[in-house]
């Protein structure tokens, strides 16, 4: 990782996604998390304070060690055990049907092979498990979607691999997960290309 992706970009994410409005959406997304939970794309640990008491144990996965001192403080303050693994999501090192809940917030945009990661999420979920997601992605307004396509290459550079134009609902369904609940909304005070959001729950 370079200077930008190691030090500057994580702090930009903290500013963009650590405010009051994104935190409110985190609470909504994670409200049904319970039992043994796996979080894909842990980042700097902003979800930790948003999990409900029903979480018994949290396993977090991320390929990078971002802001390690800040992350360590957040883990130490958690009310449940937290286990960390620094791995990619396309091949999860867990047995099938292990987790009650899998969580992804602002992560599917960046995983190189999102379809493979979602297939793995489906594999490690228990038969009655839930996949909870909060993601930005492709607009259902074709004019906006065309602009997202046009600017996606630059976004991938600025956003360290982040894609503007992934159809999150189609990716989730394509992995064999059944979408039980989906809310589409525009994130307030966010440029339209990044404002298009998907908040939902899918089951096996």
C-alpha cells in the first residue's frame, strides 16, 4: 500500500462515513444483527458502535490494516469479543453454515470479484441466516448510471478500487441470496454519483 491508500484515504473515509447521517444508516442496517456475526470489509471499525446487544461474537475481515491504533481502541471498547482476520473476501477461511449474520457496509463496491465474495457469504451463512448490507451503487436513473459508467475509471483510482456503478441488488440475487428487504435512497449532502444507496437484508 502507498502513502495515499495507507494514511490519506482511510482518513477521508472517516470524514465521509463517520458523520451523523451515515451512522444513522449504519444503525438501521445492523439492527437485525445477532449471534455469530461476520463483517466483510471492516475498514476502520466504524460499525462497532452500531451493533445491537444481540451480537454474541464478531469476526471481522479486511485485506488491509487501516489506522491500526484507532481500530484497536474501537475493538477494545466493544461489548462483545472481536476476532480479526486480514484476508480477501473472495475465499473465506470458514466452514460452511457457520454464521448467523454476515454484514457488508460500503464494501461490495471495492471487492475485485464481488460475485465470488457473495457466493462465499451465502456458503458461510446458516440456513436461517441473514446478510445485512448498506452499499452505494448503480443508479436506477439511466442518465445518472451513464455518468457513473463514464467516471468509474477515475473513481477506481481516487477511491482505491471503489466502483460507482455496481448493481448491488442484482449482484446479491445473482449469488443465490433472496432479498427479503431493500430500500433505495440518496445519501444526503453527497454527490449524486456516490449518493445512490442500497440498504437491505437477504437470506439463504
